């Protein structure tokens, strides 16, 4: 998890690529605006933009921010926490928003359990995370590189499917889970441009099983060739699948 934090710190220093995060945040703001309720206390997990706190103000009285990267946390006036290790006061929030970080956790079920107990009764968890068929062109390109290298290596973190995400939410004690898929298509001139965006999002390879030695020139050429062959008119369209999810904690039991 330290490498994960360092990746986000690097993205903060070089200037983060926010287009997917902004897309997800805007969608979540719209969905929150449709909830007939003003929230008292929200926890925002994953905050690459210092403006997000202010943009939540019309919907929430108080916003607490945390990010797995120290630079993003500092820049947004929050604290650094790893999601499956968050140790805050149980029942402190009536809204938790998680954007763009949960997909690379070691223990996603454990993280949902922790978030469940951070929420009060009848409170909302909402967020977005990468999942499904994300980065198919990159995966294909890296298989071409592996063929040249003579060995397979994991290059992309495993992605959860919508049905699996809904199941985890129920297993953690949430009610009425809803999971939708937002498929963002982005055209790239070449593989290096895509990798540049992934670095600026803090989402490059952090898997322990990854190759420690750099990809050699021949393997890189094979990957670049595969990526280009998937395109048309000098551009290759890559797909990012964002899983938008929402679920509620159970209401308080009343004795009649």
C-alpha cells in the first residue's frame, strides 16, 4: 500500500489528470442532488482536487476528507488514510463518498465493513471505482510485450464486476445496493500517451507480482504496435469502465 500512496503523490506533484475523477464526481453530485435530504457530516475518500470540498457545501454541512496519498490529502485539507485501515469514530457520518481509490485495495470487503461502521443508521455510501472491462487495449498490448519477454506478468490490478460489487456491499451489511456502469471512451495517439495519463492519475502498476526489470525495447515496440493496430486513423480508443455504486445502512430499529 505504500507504493500505492507514492503513485498518488507523484500524480499530485506532476499535475494530476482529473478528467475521469471529475466525471465521476460530477455524476455523484447530480445523484446526491436527487436525494431528498441534506446531509450533516460526510466523509470524502479520495480527493485529488482542492475544490471538491467547496462543491459539496450546498449538499453537506460538514465534510471530512481523507486520501491514500499524503499530497492529495494535504492539498485538500484532509488526512492520509488507507481505506481498509481507517480508524475513525464509528457512527460519525451520515454520508460517505468514495471516488477512484477502492479498486486497488488489498481488502475491499474489509474496507466496506469499516465504512459501514463509520456510518450512522439510515445513511448513504456512494462512490465510483474502476471495474469491469477497463483498459482492454492496454491489456492486449501488454500481452504482446509478455510474448516478446518470454514470460507473463500482471500489469493491471484485477477489476471487480458490477454483480460482485453489489454482493460485497450486501455482505458488509448495506441495503438496497445499486451499481451502474459508466463507460468512458478516450482516444489516444499512442501507448505512451495513455501511460502518461495513468501516471497522472496515480494508477500505474502496484502489484507485487509485477516484473521488477524494465520492459526491453523489443517488448515495448510489440506493445506499442499492438496498441496502434487496435486503432483507426492514428488514434486508439481506450475504455475506462467506472462502477458507480450506492447503498444505505439499515435504519434504527424502533420498539412499538
